[in-house]
C-alpha cells in the first residue's frame, strides 16, 4: 500500500480518519504513463472500496470467528449484536461516520428489521433464525438490522470517498414511486403474486440513461447506474451465501443441508 500512495505523491496515512482526508483531497492531475495510471487508479479504487466496506467487513469477520455455540455462555446472536453496536459506536467516536450519516444508516436498520419480522413470521416463513438468544424480538435477533445497516454504511461511505454524482436521474416522484412499489412487492407477493419481473423491467427503462460519476483517483470516471445495481446485488447475494453457510440464518431449502442461495435473491440487493 505504501508504494500506491508514493505513486500518487502522498504519504501513507497514519489513521483511518487521515486516510479519508487524503483520499478525498483535491489534487492536480497526475502525469503518469498509461499502465501506471491504470494500476494506480485500479488499486486506489480497491482501497476505497475496502474502506467503504469497513463496517460490513468487520461484521463478517465476527460471523467467521464467533463459534455457533457462543462464548462463555453468551449466545452468538447476542455477541453479534454487542459487536455491531461497539463497531458503530467506535466509528462515530473516531469521526469515521457523522451523526447525519448514522441517522441515514438507522433507516436501513429499522426498515430491514421490520422486513425480517414480516419474512420470518409463522404465516410467511421465508427464512428463520434457529439459534437461541436474549436479544431476539418477535423471533428475530436484533443484530439482523445491522446487516441492512451495513449496506447503508457502504453506500454512504462510497458516496463520500468516490465523490459520487448521478447524471440523468429520473424525476424524484418517479424514482420514489418505483422504490415504493419494489418495497411493497417484498410484502405483497405472498398474497397477490410476485411482480418482480415487471417492476425490474420498469426500473430498467426508468434508469436506462442514468450514469454514476465517480473519482477513484484524480480523474472522474463514469459507469451506468444499472451496472452498479447489478454489482451491488451480486455482492449482497454472495454475502447471503456466506451468512447462510455459517448458519446465521436459514432459508427453508437449507434446513436439511446447505445449498446456495437462489439467484432470484440477486435482484433484492439493489433495492437496499
């Protein structure tokens, strides 16, 4: 990493907060050979992505390391909740997240937990949390909201680190209506049919011309927003496979033996 920062003519940051300041500082265009520019931008893009995934990465690390039986008589679900709260408090205390960012992330948490309660209810049974824990409410462990908050944390951190801008965004009333219909389908498809395909087609048309502008290093790059949706959905689908493999929760088809999460879940990721 030190070579990467030397290549772009900045010293290696001594803290994560200083890293954020360095990576978002305005710099003059770098005069680099084409192959060096490609490597510098590619590596800086990866470093920024890793930084944006800080909360999610630490949470996944806890999932990997904590045994299913818990530690010292404390259930794994309770330990995951304590760990997530501690990491969130640490990021706020160190200035890695602001209070305004925490408010936005909390919306992901609350909405995600409400979805979990509905989806795990006996009448629906889309998935379940089979382990015991004191921090379960309506059969759902409270740490589950942090899985959705991790998505919110990534989006907010990436937006700031990459200095994102969106071009040709559709009218907000159309985007708001589309988001409402997508979220509503999560709940209503159990009763009146699943219209995910129709809604996905509408979303494709709505955002077909929308472009994301981002800055991995010193120059702005562009990417279709629909491609960003596909990539976000893929990594969330991959995360679901990891979480169910480690038994954090189970889909009905995984109760006897683990199997990969259905590809249909891929389309759920961009909605978050």
